C-alpha cells in the first residue's frame, strides 16, 4: 500500500508506532513547527532620542511616550545624540538617561546602563512582566 511503520513515541512503554505515509508525517511536523514559530512573541524595540540639552517639557513628553511603549510590552532604546562639540557634555547626557530610567522604574527596568558608542549614548529599558 506504500505506507511506512513510524515510531511516534519511543519513551512510552510499550513504544507507540503508526502505519502512515512517512513523507506526509514529516510535512505535517514541519508545518506544526512553522506555526509554533509564527505564534511566538516578537520583541519590538522603540527608540526615543534626546539631545544633551533637552528641555523639561520635551523630556516629560518623551517620558509619556516611553511609558506607553513599555505598557504595550515593547522595549525602549533611549539615546542621546551628540552633535559636533556637544560630546564634551557626555556627563549631562548620562545624567539625562539615568533620570529617564528612574522615572520609568515602575514600568520597566534598565537592561543596559548608559554607554557611549561613537556620538551616541545608548540605554535599553525592558518592560516589567505583568502577573
């Protein structure tokens, strides 16, 4: 009949076997694996950019957006971009990012502390899992 004897569960006592078309069985296994992969959660990263001299109103506005992103379940990448000679104020940028992390403490936790990469200082904040 063109069917194969396929061992389904080797650990069971006695082992479980089926008489089926082996190629069809492999196809169904691949299809299930692909479906499981597509249903898995995808991590979304939203970026918020600051300047080293960001004003209080702008800071609060961006903070409000970051809170929304974290409540959605997205990660937030906060960065301070230094233009020209403003790289001299990297300590100001670090203070700004640390303040940002403290303000977001109840919504997310800092995954990575501020670090300088070229002309940008970057910090990652992950959402807190809801119970």
